[in-house]
């Protein structure tokens, strides 16, 4: 059985699309699992929560997010004709929620094909394959989602540069809250691109400032300086507001988290709904979680960066 975790972005979303660094970490509380087995006949079929009976991979009604990774894996390994294989998929990652569900599906499915057919697959190759699919779904992704999900480690990421693992001085406790609404990432990414086109000097200065915050964030994480991480999250959120990426509920949830004792809070991912992330101390975690739920969060997940 193979598993791929969800992910959450801590610093640098949006600016990362324009060449600045960002920091992201796996979200191990939610995942996609795929169990593969060779069968005597029946071609390649996929059983999922939506298709408990199982559908042939060639079935046109099968979701592209499921079909494309499997097709790409077969092409990559040059497997022809289609093998007899049954893949059973189960996901606890909500779709289109900023948790990297698409990249996690692709990662788990490609890994499952390789593992069941006993074919070796380097992480670097897997990452490149998943990025291909991300591009088909999202247009101009930075590649941060597939990278953190494939490598399953906290990362400092710069587009088109080799992955850098993050050193964590002391464990940091976070709460990740989901909002009841979301905006597709390609829309917010497109809106930021429009802002940039209209006023490139000013917006490029904001991207650079965010990039600097990410550098300081990396340093604070390495040194285990939680209060500094919290302050930098605040500053990052301020610039995301200027980029028109936050919204009323995101701002409200950030304020509620801070009022309840969080050290820092910001939106996470594409913005205008989706998710927000708050840095907490273990003793105030329950209080901050209650404040988030009371202010409209639909779900709160706790995670530790270590
Ligand atoms: O997938 P999301 O919604 O968490 O957003 C990814 C982060 C962005 O910087 C907004 C886009 C990207 O490709 O990096």
C-alpha cells in the first residue's frame, strides 16, 4: 500500500509563482492511500469511494485527476499493453481545498503503479511526473505542492531550483482551519498576475519583501524562535492582503486566532477562502481551535512542524 499526505504552505504563497522562495510542510493528518494488486484479467481498473464497483482506466467518465496520473505512469514505464491491475484508492484530503489533493492523488497513483509492477521510481522522477499533471490542471503552478508532497518533508522551495530541506530548531505547533468557501487557485494566481501587469514596480517590490520574510522565516524556524515565526506570519498576511488575496472571513479568522492567543496567523495557499494557519503554544491550542470554530471555520487540523 502507498500513501501520499496533504500539504500546507507556511510562508510565501503567490510570490513563489514569481520566483521568490516559499516554505511548506506535509499535513500528515490527511492522505491518499492506494492499494494495488495484480489480477488475472480485467485490464487496469480503479476502485474509489466514488466508484466502489471499479471502473476501467479507459472509462471516459473516470475523473481526469485519476486517469491522467495512471496513463502517464504507463507511458513513462513504457508499459504496453495495459496490465491487469486493480488499484483501490481512498482519500481523506478534501478536493479543491488548498491541501494539495490533486498532487497527492497523482503521487499515490503513480507510486502504486510502480510498486505493484515492481518498477523502481526515484523521487525526482516522480516529482517531475506529478508536476506535469499539475501543469495540466493549474496552468502555471510553482511546483511547491508536488515537491512537498513527493518528498514528504518540510521544504524551502524556489521554483526550478533543487529542493532544500528545512531544519527545525524546536517543534512548532500549528492549527490549520478550513473555510466554508474556496476560490480556485488559478483565479487568484491570475488576479495577482493582473495586478503585477498593471503595476509591475510596486507589485514586484511586494514579492521581494515577501521573499525576504520567507528567508527570515527559515532562519527563525532553524533557530526554534517561535515568536519570530509568528511575527513573520503577520507580516506575510499583511502583504497578501495588499495583493487582494485575503478576504473578510480569512481576516476574521486570523484576528480570532490572535485574540485567543495565537502567536501568528495568516491565510495559506491560494487565498480568498480555502485555509488559514495559526501558530500556537500547546497550552493555548484548545482555546484557539474553539475560537476558529466559533468564527466560521468548518474544520481545524493540528500539525507539528518538527
Ligand atoms: O494549491 P494552493 O491553493 O495551496 O496554492 C498554491 C500556492 C500558490 O503559490 C498560490 C500557487 C503556486 O503554484 O505556488
